[in-house]
C-alpha cells in the first residue's frame, strides 16, 4: 500500500493517515540523512550575499556531477515501521553568514508524528540561542510497512524538503532581507539508518 506525505520538510518518512499495519516501534541508531540541495535555493541564498557552510559533524560537499550534498549524522530516534511515525535526531547543521552576522540551524529533528511532517532545528544567531523552530516541510511517497534490509538497514528515499514560513521569516529578519519565502524547494533527502527492537 502506498501513502503520500501531506506536504513538504531534513528527511525521512511519514504518512499522514496511519495504515492498519501493526509493527513494533524500533530504536534508531547511527546512519545519516543526505540532502541534495536545490541549485535554486543555493542561488537565492548566494544572491543575497549569504554564504552557506556546515556545522560539524555535518558536511557540505559537491559530488562529481556538481550536486551539492549536505550530510547530517543520525544520533538517535524511534520509528514505527507500520505507520512511519518517527522522531529522528541529527548532529551538526547548517551555517549562514553575511558580514558579521552568523545564523546556525543545528540538531535537526525529523518529526513525522504530526499531521504535517517537518524537520525542526535549533536556531542560534551570533552565539545567542533563539529556539527550536520548524525549518523544512516534508513531502514524498513511502510504502508501508517499512521493511529494513537484512533485518536492520532502513533507507527512505525521495523525500522533498521545502522552507517553512518560520524559517523564511527568521532568515529574512536576521539578514535584513525580504526575498526568502515559505514553500521554496530546498532539496531532496535520503535517510539511511539502523533500526533495533
């Protein structure tokens, strides 16, 4: 059976109407989420004079095809294999800088337990913590129940991320611009992790 995520957000699963499958809630360990960042999003950020980089241990690299890939290590989480409901936490994050102003969004958390699946993140501006806000909305198609390969390797692909109104407003405010808007496509994510009962 195929279920579709209701709307966009760093990475993995989720369906909105819970299927009738019964499956255990599993612990998530290790792995990572890789987001292929959209050139349009990177171009829009760059045109505003804002430089983008990673916050360790996350990385931002360019592959042989010219794709910009942001990789975020998974630290922990839980997932229901029958419904796709999950909370998955990540290490590191993204840094946006313009002049003396630096904004970091770190500790991304995929939350598909809510009606509109999102990725939230901790926002810090010039080393002052602002708080945790919804950063990306998630959209994609996932087959349920989720079945890990070899009994423990789970990979979810093709999840599209778009900027939330909260994230767009925060970045516009911090950098004194008005160009960033909610719904802008940010990238496509693949989450690969190990699951344990």
